[in-house]
C-alpha cells in the first residue's frame, strides 16, 4: 500500500515537481492563457482592482525607500534629453575642419602638428547645443586657454568676442 501523505507533504511534492519542471509549467500556463483569454483578462482585472490600494502603497513605500535611485533616474533622464537636444555626425565635423583648412583659428597651427578638438561656442552647461552650428575647431591648448570666454572664430579669420568670461555685475 502506498504511503498516505499529509497535505503539507503533498504541497511540498507539488512544489518540487513544479521547480524541476519549470519549462513544462510555463508551457502549460501559456497554453491555458491562450485558450482562456477572456477568463484570464477577467482574473487579471479583478486582481488589479482588488490590489489597487496595495499597489499604490507599495510604490509609495518603494519611492520613499529609494529616493536616491529615483533622483538618479530623473538625472539620467535629464541627461538623455540634454544629449538629444542637438547632435552632429562625424561627417559634419570633418566638413567643418575642412572649412577651417584643418587649422586652429586661434593660433594658426594645423593638423597634424596639433589636434583639433570640438569647441562648443556656447558651452553645453550654459545651454548651448551639440549641433554643428555651435561647434568650431580649436586645438587643445587654445580650447582650454579660452576658459569661459565665448569667442567665435570664423573660417575667414573673423574673430568675435561675445563674452569675456568675467562674471556679470
Ligand atoms: Zn590653437
């Protein structure tokens, strides 16, 4: 005679079986859901209605527990928007350098003696865009020497000081 198991034993065995047949369980659940679309929708709807408050509470609590995570998330989001504000492709940059004859307009040295870097005419932190119209080629030295000044160097040699870098009074 087979041994009679009590309910706990039985449930445990069931769980064990499910754990070792995860794929099978998944498959049969999927099949059931396809066959019983209506039923499943009703069950899902009922569940979320019943647990609406619970879920609200849960998310509220989660937010409080994860303030730093939330803050980081919105920072990341802002950075993504920021990046999307303007972008240029490598071809644009090469064309721009050609317009300047591969020469730094501030010191007159040319590539490959120097390496031209992308200078944002209006800095990104000041709301400048990453569009090619806001970019001019400067060598590393001139770029860093410029500091917070806003100067435009045209390919025809015209220099325009827009902001001398000093704080406004
Ligand atoms: Zn230079």
